[in-house]
C-alpha cells in the first residue's frame, strides 16, 4: 500500500487517504512522538505509513496527562491536512479515551442542547438542502448550514464556493465530538 506520508498530491491518492481515514471514522494508532519544547501535541502512527496528529488544544491542560510515547489507543478523525509543498497528508485526531483529552468539545461542535435536537432531527439518511458556510482547501473539507443544523463534508472533488446551496445526505452522527457528517446527494437537484 502507498505510504500516505509520501506524495499525496494526485487526486487518486487524496481520495484513497479520505477513504482510508474518513471524517468521523474511528482509527487505532500508537503515539510515536511528543515535541518537548513546543508542546504542540502528539504524533500518532496509524499504520502502513498513515500519520496522525492530536493538537494540544484537544489534550489535557497538564502535559503529564498526555498519552505517553508507545500508547496505543483509538481516535476519531477530525479532518485531514494535505500539504502540497511537503507532499504529505496528516490526519487530525481526537482521542476517544476521555483521560487523554481536554474537557469541552471540538470546534464547530454543537452544544449539548443543540446536539440533542440535531441528533434527533437529522438521523443518518436524512436529506437536507444546505448552504456552504466555510471551506478549508487544505483539508478537502467544508462546512454547511441547514435549518437548525450544521455539518461537515469531505470531498476530493472541486470544493464549492461559500454561499452555494446543494442537497446532502447525513452519513454520520458522531456522538463523541457532537458533529454531523454529510455527503452530496446523488441525482436530480444535486
């Protein structure tokens, strides 16, 4: 299998990385490095060349409580950072074990009350018309808003412009990070 730390710039490689580590997916990994001076986060080996990173903003305030090198645990995929200059893909992660993460929630997550409403109103399979609210080109990801909801879409295809509306299907309801994951709906009116 191609190492994702080498040459992830061609569209087919990007699509392979997005499929292997889907937004909201749960992946096993092993902590391989913790920068001592910068304390920016922990680097994670995801196997077969996959590289992950947990930012300090998602780890406990006390670095002594961070998962030590060699720790094997499970993470949720928050997003992908593709560097065209370095020709790499780094998967941004959220530790699923509460002892390895900071209290609070992920940026763009629903509040507890908003989550209860969104989770019940937009279960997997729900089709919505949503407007693109933000685009992160280096992550091949964009945010959408619809009714009382909002969600994230990952795509290796050309990213839409902010303000455009499309039909989407809810494909993920992520309890741990209180996020909805969507994909473009197929067919007419897409």
